[in-house]
């Protein structure tokens, strides 16, 4: 399980390496907005 987790982290680091800091911050804001929207929808 730990090897799988480690591989997954490495894969995600590789994916996010293409972003500048500003792009990564924008991605995080958008991801948070989507997650909040889904959470509100589940409560309805």
C-alpha cells in the first residue's frame, strides 16, 4: 500500500510540475470552488 501511495504522489508531483506558481494557485482556488459547490449540492 505504501508503494502505491508513494507512486501516486510522484505521479501527481510530475503533473503539477508543469504549472507556474500562479497557475497552481489558480488551480487550487478553482478546485476548492468546485469542491464547495459539490458539498453544498450533496446537502440539498
